[in-house]
C-alpha cells in the first residue's frame, strides 16, 4: 500500500465521532523570508514493517465495550505519558517542557472485550494568543466526545476544577499523577480528600504514569464505564491520524528537547512531502516554521550543525516509529507572528 493510500485510509475512515486527520491547506502559503534553507540527513536501515490490514475486523462478542476516554489537565501534568503508558506504545510526544502537545491525539487501546479510544489533549490554560485558543478548542472537543474524562493533576496543586471538566457529560475521574514524587505517602490522603470534596468526581485514582504504578487499576475502573457497542476502529489499529502527523510531532518533540527558551514555542512543523520512491527510501520533506530570522539562525546553528544534529536525531526516531528507513529533508522558514495569525494557523492545519 502506498503512503498516500495509507494516509487516505488513516484519515478518511469516518469514526462515529471526532477526528479526521486533516491536511493543512497548501493553497494558503504563509509568508516567509525568501527561500527556506534546506538540510538533509542520510538514513540508516531499520528492519521490519508495521503495516496492517484495516479490513480485518473480527466479529464482536456480546458485551463488547467501546468508548472515548479524554485525558485532560494543565500543561505538563503527564497526559501524554499516561496515554503512552496505557497504550504500551510511544505514540504521543513527551518532553519536560509545558505545552508540548498542541493537538488532540487519538490512541486506540484494543484489548479482549473492549476498545478504549484515548484522546490525549493539549493542556488547559489561560490562552495568550490564537495558537493557545486553537489548542484549547482541541481539548474542549475531546471533552465533548468523551464517555470517560480523566482529569489529571499533580500533587500539591490548587484544588480547582475547570468549567469544561465540570460541565463535561462523561464519567469524571480525578487522576493524581506523579505520586512517585510524594515522599510521605500519608500526604496523599488529604490531597485526594480535597479533590473529592469538590463533588465532581466519581473516582479518585493516584498513579505514577512514569513508573506505571496504579495505571492498570485505573484501566480496570475505566473499562466498565465504557458503553457497550462494537469497536469504532479496526481492532488491529493503534492510531487513525496519518503517519505524516506523527512524523511532524516527532520533529517537534526533538526541537523541544534540543532547543531552549522561546525556540520550541515559536516553532511549528509541517510535513510538505511524504512519498515512497521505487528502489529508494521514503522521501520526507518537513518545513520548520519560526517567527523571526534570529530564531532561524539558532535552529540552523554554526555551519548548519544544529539542524544537522536535529535531522539525524529526528530521522532515527521517525524510522523507529515507522519501522522503515526514510530520507529526511528539513527546511527552515520564517513566518512572522504565526502564533497570532489565524491564516497561518489554518495553513498549519489548526481548525478555526
Ligand atoms: N516524576 C514523574 N514525572 C512524570 C510522571 N508523568 C509524567 N512525568 C513527566 O512530566 C513531564 C511532562 O510529561 P507529559 O506527558 O509531556 O505531560 P503533558 O501533560 O502531556 O504535557 P503537555 O503536552 O505539555 O500539556 C515529562 O518530563 C514526564 O516525564 C510521573 O508519574 N512522575
Ligand atoms: Mg502532552
């Protein structure tokens, strides 16, 4: 199957609710500063392929459960870490910096007797510009769709339930994450009691998403709350968003890891080309958009060293994710004030 076919299938199979793996609108070229600089990296061979056949949907036994589980909370509380832990796959990007996740990311947890569609979301926060508004829309949409809402918090945070969580129609759980950081376990009970006193949650579950403590117990509480019904997606699928979405996310993650201060936040990644080539590795061309020429200079680095390092790092992770070797070409271009511009955000695939 070609990448185009796979992406069409990944993005096109209409789920009962939510998500369609939208492509950015290429007709709306964001303004730049002349030709972008291009950098390429050689690839290494990685064996194996993760290709699956979407048509193989087995018959559903009686009592099968399927539903959407929204994972929401403030930035950096561990939503993506929990998503990956429950999926047992590294699907969502994770960094130690807040506001890493910018779009709703679907992960499909398939197990005997149920399919839980996990919705990892951007952090709930006070929006400062258009990009934040778009991120909040993604999180709120997930809440509308959810059968179960996991509201993640860290220890010792102020007890405050956002209206969007309070008003969501799903079954609400308070998930106290990062309990590995709490040295005196006696401190947990008062924290959980304070959250319980809000009267919003039907379960309160302490976990460590990082270490995997409490996460199977959490799943055991989630599954009975999913409605009975057939699976929404083929039961051998992990994700429905197109491969190019995850490729862009991996590049963004590596930027968050490798660059400091405002650079990760002023950066967006679009995958402009992604195709198979007869007798050669898949070709991927991604553009890294920044807001100012000074940021472009930092990303490129002296003699292109920074972007070469980024390209090699990202290519390795992309190959691991896709299970096949790729040729990655990175370009950097300046799109002034893109975080505040609805036209640029649309071009980058955010919905208005
Ligand atoms: N100690 C500890 N750290 C954790 C735990 N879960 C997540 N982290 C760390 O917290 C940081 C943020 O994790 P993410 O999963 O990216 O958090 P997020 O809520 O998805 O963040 P945004 O996407 O930015 O909103 C990372 O450094 C994680 O390793 C945990 O249970 N214990
Ligand atoms: Mg995240």
